[in-house]
């Protein structure tokens, strides 16, 4: 059963099986060789994460309710739009910042590359499950580019304050999604069921992406985000704009 009302897909299952086979093959190659006088080597033990996935694979998959499907469609639509906005913010900031602060070039590239990876992942998921992107994409595209350029012109501290504000809201948004999905998974576990490999994979990816977004927040604080003037006004306006964009994108 796929995550939403869409044709069944084998992508997550094939990734899981291929990864499992590769892990066992590597473990087998690294197993010590024993002489005939010793007992034969024991089969390699799977890591806990794979043990859990293997156990879940044997459980029946519980179909999602319409309410759950609507939640996922809304959340993934926002995720894709938010990651696109993050790419555009960094793309607009980088030329201005790195011209006056060349030492920031590796950091800006690192954060941009991670955001591009997040966007590609969510773009793939919404395409796979035929989720409609937000109709506000043209407006968010312009707004993100203007926000990135204007905060960079205000200076390094303002650009970093922008990152801190955006990542604070995005981290909260991803945390809520992880909390909801784990609640679903726990209820399935109590019934002897599972969410299925696609949603198990989504939980893993959401946690990874959330952690990388919070890493960007830490980088911003380390680079004097809180020294921006006016810090409180700037960050509150940006955070409010992010919350508004999330609310609209969930519905439009």
C-alpha cells in the first residue's frame, strides 16, 4: 500500500532490499576466516535499524485514512516549497556575502548543496505520489529571492539572522511531522501492523533533513546572527512570514 492514493511503487522496496543485500555481502567479506578445527563463523548480525525494517516487512501494512493522506499531501507540498525557497535565499545571498566575506564561500556552498538535496528528495516524492505543488510557487520564488538579496545587502549578520529565523520555523515544522508519523507508527505497532516501507523511509528522511536544517541554524548563530541590527524585529518578521507561507501552502 503506498503512502497516498497512487499506483503501487517498488522504489522504496527495491532500495531496502538492495541495501540489505549489500550490507550482508560486505559483512560476509569482512568475516574472519577460521581453521577447520574451529566452529564455523556465525551469520552477520543486522544493525538495529535493519532488524526493525525486516520485522516490519513481515507485518500487514495498515491503509492510511483519508485524513492521514490529506495530512501527508499538505505536509509534503509545504516541504517542497520550503526547500525551493531555501535554495533561492542562499542563491541570492551568496554572491553578495562571498564578495565581502570570501571565507564564507565554503559554508554557503555547503548549506546550498544540502538544501538542493532536500528539494530534490521532496520533488521526487510529490511527483511519485502525484501531489499537487502549491499554487503559490511563483510568489514564494520572488519573495525568497528578494529576502535573500536584501538581507545580504544589510550585512553578514542580517543574512545569518535570516537563516536563523527561517531554520527555526522549518525545524519546528519538520519536528511536528516526525511527531505525527511516529504516533501513527506506534499505534500500528500496538495492533501488530506497520506503516509500510515508504513511510518508514519518510520518517528516516524527515529526521535527517530536520537535523541538517538545525545544523544551518547553528552555523548562523556561530556567524553572529544575533548581532544583526535590528535583530528582534528582523527575525520576528521573517519567522512570521514563514509561518504565513506554511499556512497558505498547506491549503493552496
